[in-house]
C-alpha cells in the first residue's frame, strides 16, 4: 500500500517530463501569442482575453488587433486610416475594432427633442439676464437677494453656453472605409474623405459616393438573369461601411453587413443591393434610414460590374436629409450606445422591415388626414355656395 502511494507522484512527474499530456498553462507565452492567438478572429480574441489574466495581457497586444482589423476590413490598411487608428485610446486597433464591430442601438425609451430642450434653456437664460437688468434699474432687491440672483443667473448662462458649444461641435471631416465581400473574396475596398464644413455640403442632400460615375469595378460574380437568382446575393454578399471621426477618434459601422433587400430592374437589368441601419433621432421625427445602395450592371461576358456605392439618409416620409441634419444624427450615433454586433445581419433586416411598416402606416395616416381635410374643405365650399344663393334668392323676393 505504501509502495503504490509512493509511486503515484513519480509516475505523474515522469509522464510530464517525457512529453506526455501538457496543460494549456504549461505552454510558453510566445507559443500562445504566435501560434494560437494569431489564428483567432476578432470576437474570439475578445472572448479569449476574458479567460484569464495571462490571456488578457497577451490578447492586448496591438499587433494582434491590427491583424484582425486589416483582415476583417482591408480598407483599414491604408496609411491615413492606420495613422488615425493608432491615435485611438486603449491600444488603438483594439478600441477601433470594438467601436466598428458594435451595433448602434436605438433608444427604447421616449426621446425628447433635444433642439427644443436646448431652445428652452437658451430662452430661460435670456429671461434671467433681462430680470437681472430690470432689478439693477429698479433696485428692489436686498444685498443677499442680489448675490443669490447673480449666482443663479451665472449658472443658467453657463449651462446654456455649454449646450450651445456642444451643439456647435460636429465632425469637421468624415472618413468612409468601405469593404464589399462576395463569398469571403474582396470585391471592393476603398477609403474616401468627406469635408463637412462647406455650405454646399450642409445645405445639399446628404450623399457620399464611393465610385466616380465614369468608373466601374469588374467582378467575377455572374449577373443574375431573373429575380430568383438575385436571392443568392442576400447570403453571399457582405458590406461594411465604417464612418470615422478623426478628431473625435470615434468610429461606427452603419451597415447591416448583409443585404436587407435585392431588386433587379425589369428594363435595364441593373441589380440594386441595399444595406442600411435604422437610427433614432428624437420624439418629433422618429427614426431615419441610413441606406447604402450598391448598383451592379452586367458586362459583355456576363459578369457583374459595380457601378455605384452610395450612402444617403432618409426620414420616415421618404425625404432625403441634408448634410447638416445628417451630420447631427451621425454625431449622436458616434457618441451613443452600442450593442453586440454578432447578429448584425438578422437585427438589421428586422429593423428594416419594422421601419418600412412604420413608414407605410405613417403614409396611410397622412393620406387619411389629407382626405378628411379635403372633405371638410369641399363641405365648407358647398355650404358657402348654398348660403350665397339662398341669400340672393331672398333678396330677389
């Protein structure tokens, strides 16, 4: 009995030393970092970093996240974007991946109209200043009341001033990093810079075009012959559109990853592949649709050519927002709440269907209101006509 107990530790030690079963913790950190962590994608690498303190330290290396970003979004490998990402907080590429992989969340609670709230604060500040001047002219307050009124007035004015400054800050430049994949092969990858301070941009309908109208991108995708073959694009094509604020060091992916709809024009044969995100504005305007349209045409050899990749913002009525309005919305999204982007495609399609349903209901209510108003106007006109002729008939008698 004693002999058998004495041999157990010896057997275990010999097995480990002779190359038997080895635990994960026995691996050298260089082996884990070089041969294991480099094979993981972004979500898996993030989950691995939560396993232990050692893996958290090893998974925080910036070169790992740089590789993940470049493999997931090839457009981030350009010098300008790489330089901007290096200035992001918390190890650069890791923070950029966290922001770009996450999903913008719509506000579930009732959102107040921020513009009206800020306007009330500004008006209240003006009222306090006028009251202060009136008290100075009439000298109706005691010294203690003077001090209290002056402190309260300064607090109100500073709050209104800070809100004005916050409203004034908008991104001076937006950088779009766009990547289109088909069956994991890169079809299109480009970075474009958009200047947002000009009056032309702020007053014109918001639109970002990634391809010049004269250019076409050739692909190996077969052009669909009918509507049935268009359904293959829904599962095989993916698109990522990352908007980057280089000064604020913020990024957001506004694409639904997979198409929310694919339509083929019956006459020209062009295929319109739509992606998008539903963004919350406020209580007054509701939601807006940040829509990405990829237009593909056919070539002589029967393969598709990407002719247009554009981004626009539409409200619930189908009207296109201008640059100023869109910039305010995008800034709120960049600074807003984020969710897990693992089910981005399913969530995007669900929100898109809900948005179209809300738009349809809104249109029906608008038509009913207009119809009721038309009936009221017609009834009022007929009544005036009848009264006028009755009046003339009475005068003639």
